[in-house]
């Protein structure tokens, strides 16, 4: 029941951008009341939450520990990390707050544009032992970036975003295994969605933090990891993060557009800037290395890319409504209600279209909403205790056994095909 051939990519005139699809399918929208931020409708939140659930499965199963850090902190944190010099007041939302209405005690605060500086605060919460390393901390965190109004674009470029961040604190001898596992997770994730990932190695930018010695070590270490993994990585000279080199994952969507999404970054600078330490086997203090990673980056941008890639016809596991039961007439509503309970029991997202419309109109509306399966029920189905199925790709399957179809759809969801 593969309906991928129904995606309308062959005719460019039919292509829609994510903003139009989001409105038509009631997924998300933007409003001038909050420029650069998204309003998520219930169906859009299903996609958001399914991605959140999947990223948790991948990371928690791999030994990550979930954390959360404040959205607003004192600006001095970003001055210490080096982000202030890089982004500063032009790309961050900053405000001055006075304590107890006393202007002499006014302090500068910032809405965090990234999670990594606060991750270091989590690390140094207490003394760390080498036995704890690698320490893998993940955070699905809300961020704010002061993008220029002319650069804001739907979900692709926003001022308020949600990141699937993780920061690993490790010993130098653990770097390869950690980077290797992250790269494997990236490949697994993107291949599930039908993408063929490609890698790029991004090296030191002109404006950067840390010493040349740090950069030499970081670039050499990541380069060696790429070689050991047998990865053919293209060059992105000068495109590293200001604190360290990185390996970026690129994909091409169904329209042959290239996107940079996942990333793994090696950082010797921030442990130095925040004086992070762990106690080794000899009882001596040593600095860990910090590895930054994101599997798909911001939820907003990733969902925008998926929406345009699939033109709203999301894979079954991501589809807001996975099946729609369409009774041919009012007298079949009771049978439809019975089927509804059978679908909902294993957690399948299903609705009944009980409107006083023709069956053809209901099918057309379900196809417009890109619902993967339409379950048609009438006299024949009710009498035989079966169902007839129509896929969004136009395939018709009459007199199907309900239990067999449920098993099939459950398997498709579990395997994320």
C-alpha cells in the first residue's frame, strides 16, 4: 500500500510552499501579532510531538539524560561563552531589569539564542568523576534569535525556535566512539524518512574563539573520525562554528534542493571558558571535551522542509490523521463507530466523516487533507464485517479483513515507513 507515487513533484506548477500547505491542512500559521513565531494548530502539534517522541527514543535509548534550562539568563553567560561577541545585541533579545525597582541594581538579561552555554552550568553543578564520562545531556529547548524582518520566512527562518540539542562531555579518548554513534544515529534517522544523507566537514572560520592549538587538535580529531568511519565528506572550509569544527549532514528533498540539517561539533573552547573539570583515575583535575549535536536542528525549519518535501503527504507515522472512516450513508454510522473503537484501541489516529455530504465529496476532502487511508463502509462491508480501503494514492482495496489491516497499519507505524 505504498502511495509515494502520488506525491505531485513531477509538475512544478502544482508545488506549494509550506506556508500554504500549513494553512490548507490546518497545521500551523504565522500572524503579524507575533512576527517570526509560529502558531501551531492541533494537527500540526501531532507532527511536532511525533518528532519529539522519536528524537527522545533515539537519544534516551543511547544513554542521554534529558534536561531543561532557563529561557532567560544574565547576559554575562554569553559574554563568557563568546556568543556575545559573535551575536551580541544585534542578534539576541536583551533587556535590562532592575532588582526591587532599584535602578542602581539593574542587570542585563538575554533570551537564550542557543542551549550550549547553559549546558555547561548543568555540568558544573557538582564535581565530576571520569567514571561519569561520557556524560550525555539532551535538551529540547525553546530559543529566541533576533532575525531581521526581511529574512523571516514562515517556519524556515524564525525568531522563536525549538532545538533538539545535546551536549556530550567526554575524555579525549572517547571522542571517536561518541562522534561515530552520533553519525550512525543521523544516518538511521534520515534514511527512515527516505533521504540519502551526505556529509560536509566544516573547518575554522576567520572569526573564532580559542587558540590555534585547540583548533588544530579539534580539526585533526574530527578528520580522523571521518576517515575511520569511511565517510566521503565534502569540504566547507571556514564554515565551522566559532568555537569548533563540525561535520554537517546534508540532504536533497524531492525538489532536488539541498538542505543542511544535522550537525556534530567538537569544542575545546567552552570547557576552557567555563573551567569545566573532571577528576581522573589519579585524582587529578582534567578538562573534558564538549561535543555538540543536533539531529534535525530546529523543529520549525525541519517541519517546513518535510512539509514541502512531502507536499503535505507525510509518512503514515507522522500523518496528523492516519485513517478516515467514511460511512456511505447515515445508516452506516453505527458500524463506523464500532470500527472507530477498534482503530483507536492500538493508538491509531482516526476520524469519522459523518457529514451530510456525498461519499465522493468526502473522499475528495480526505485526499486534499492527504489522509493515508480512507475506510469506506456501506451495506456490503457491514454485512460481511469487512472494510474497503482507498489510499490517498488512489488505490482501491475492497473487502479487506479488519484485523489483518490493523496489523498492517500498526506495523507500518512501528517501522516508520
